[in-house]
C-alpha cells in the first residue's frame, strides 16, 4: 500500500526541473509591473502652465478678427498692372496681371474655349465671376477690335442655307447668337452637313421653341452633304459621327473586316445592333464604292 502511494507522489528529476522553471516564470510575470514602475517615472502635467497658455490663446483670438485661409488660386496680385486688352485673346497669366484671381481667369478662359466671345465691353459683365467693382476697374482698358453692338438680322422672306453659311452668317438668324452659331457649325462638321433642317433640334440648347423660331429662316441644300466611304473609313474617323455609339462603330468595322466591303445599306442590316432607325439616319452620309 505504501509503495503504491509513494509511486503516485514521487516526481522525476525532469519533472522537478520543469516545475522550478514554471514557478520562476510565474514570479517573473507577477513582479514585472513593479519592476517597470521602479525604473520609469511618469511625467506629470503642469496644469498651471497649461491654463496660462490657454488663457493667452483665448485673449489673442479676442484681439483679432478671424482671417479665413485663402488659397493661392484665389489670391490677387498685390500690384495689378493695367493695360489695354482684348478679353477674347488673353491668357490666364495676363488676366492675373490685370488683378483677377486664377479662378476668375479660369472661368473666362473656359467660356472662350467653349465658343463664347465678347463683342462689346458690356459682355464682360455677364461673366458671373466678375464683380461690378471689378468690371468698373477693367472697363477703361477693354479694347475689342471691330466691336459690334447690334448684329445684323435677316429681313422678312430671306433665308440662310445651313450647309454653306459660316458662324457669322448664322448670327443673322432671329434667336441665334454667336454661341449657338458656333454650335451649329461644329455639329454640321461632325455630321458632314444637314440633309433636313429638323436636325437642328439635335443640337444642345435648340429646343422646339427655338427651332420654330428659326425654321422658316433656313434652307438645306442636300447636294452639299459630304458622304463618307464606309469601306475605307477608319475606326477613329467613324467614331466622331454623332449617330453611332462606340459599340456600333466597332461592329461596323469588325463586320467589314470579316466579310469584306459593303455593297449597300442592306449589307449593314446584318449587324444586329444597328436598328432600322439608326440605318435611316446614317444612310444619307454613306457611300459604297
């Protein structure tokens, strides 16, 4: 009996060594926080100095008004230079020299780039970025060559041919100013010409009311429409055509590559993504050589 109990209570040397190591690790974990505090001192906050600094900051805010942070783009030159200028041809740097901010100059440059034009001094007032005070400072220096106050308009019964008129001629149409005239010419160039005047309604800004205003003042000579050889045109050139989407252009080119040249518009009916309405719209502009 004693031998059996002794066998259960005795441990080997290996087990004893493991037990000693375990006890040492437990003691190390328990004493680590105290050792850490012994060798490290926490820095104390001096609340008196903190309160003093806060009071000084509060006093400084009361003695001066808040100044918003302005970016370089909105900063005006300290000493603007005044010189005669044409607002249709200035660069951003030149507008900056006149005293405008970079943002104001950017608005004007964007307006001109989109086809806008200043025909008289007062047109600069219409730019929302220009304040009345700013315009008054610039007005004595504005010099627009050949300034026109009023545009010539058609007489009753007169018409303008859409495919041959330039933008200046198109401003003679009632309700059509320089911006719309430029849009008409640009759209006409992308199409290759108008084959019916109702196509004017496809131009941004020309709604039914404006179209009804000008429809009796225009005519269309379909012989001036420029046709495109569908069998030689490249993908990039055809992509500019306003009636076709990217996928439709790609399908047209791919079908031509796989099956050879088109002989007529009927061949294009084999392209699934070209519906009848699209084919009718593009047919006047295509040639099959």
